[in-house]
């Protein structure tokens, strides 16, 4: 799981830079769709490669996409997580360049 969510970290910075000046709801939607996209595509790839999705949501929720790799009802959680990562990303940038 760590390598998969680590992949999302590499994608987060360019997305954050691209949507930085957008309204809050647009940024939240972009993060949610992006995180769920990584989850869906890596889950689908794992299912094809090894025959199973480690976090298979099938049978556990009503809003599961086919294949069990993504739950649509997690969209608000991923939106909030993305907005939180914005603050962390900006704070880390200030520390890295010595700003306060």
C-alpha cells in the first residue's frame, strides 16, 4: 500500500501547483478524483497482475465501482485529505526555503 499512496504523492505536487488559485470546491474535487483515480487504476492493475485487490471493497459498501478497487462514498474523505495536504505541502515549502 505504501508504494501506491507514495505514487499519489508524486502526482500531488504538480496538481497542487496547477489548481492553487482555483476555488476551494474545485481543488477539493481535483484531489478527490485524483486520489480515487490512483486507487482505481492501481487496484485494477493489481487485480490483473496478481488476481486480487488488497483493499477490495466489494460487498462492503453500496457505492463501490466494478472490481472493488474504489468507493465513491470516500470522495469527501479524499477531498479533505487533499486540502489538508495543501497546507502540509505549503508548510514544508516554507521550511525548505527558510521562510517563516
